[in-house]
C-alpha cells in the first residue's frame, strides 16, 4: 500500500491568492480544478494541497490559522505531500485522480495570505496538481498515492 491519508477540508474562494473557506465537499472537474474556485482553470496548478500538519506547525508558532487560510483547496492529514514526486498520481475520494505538477512555489512578493496570517507555508510545503479524472470529494475521504503509471 502506498502512502494514504484523509481529506480534512475542501476549500474554495472566488479569487486567487486569498484565504479559502471550507465547504466540506466539492466536485473536482477533469482538466479544470475544484468547481467554483477562482484558482481552477486550464493550467498546471488547478488544485492546491497542503497538509494539516503544516497548518498545525503555523498554529504552534502562534498564528490563528486553520484549513483554507493558506489558500489551499484540499487540506490533508496523514500523507507526506512534500515527499511526493512530480508526476505522482493521487486518488481522492471514490473517483477523482490528481497528478502532482509542482512542489511548492516561488513567492516573488508576499501575498495576501502572508499579510493576513503572518506567514505562509505554501511556498515550501504546499503542492499543486491537475485533475486527471473528476469526481466528488468531501471531508473524511481517503487520499491515496497510486502506484507509478497506474490508476489504482
């Protein structure tokens, strides 16, 4: 069995680079992203993921933050996102498949998240993916690393 965890939050916002609100559930749309989210589109960063363990680290540093506060779409627990290689495929919920396209990101300027939250872990610990196969996702769903080259 490959690395497996669970979805803690499913978050959306109308625009990019802003805190997202946990909706509890959503629809991952093939080759687009999370329905109704401003970050979705025809590009390589359709869905952003951040481990709840990273959020906890910021909370331990004294920040009042929670799922969605770092503009991530999917907050996870129990899967080491930072160690996944580009090209890794993840099954999310019963049907959806994501493919990791980017680990972290370069922040040329401090984004709104940094100013609102006081720090940002996305540049170092967040990952981005594109939606290979769409489907529903909800809090409590499993997120599982698929075998190389497979759909699971």
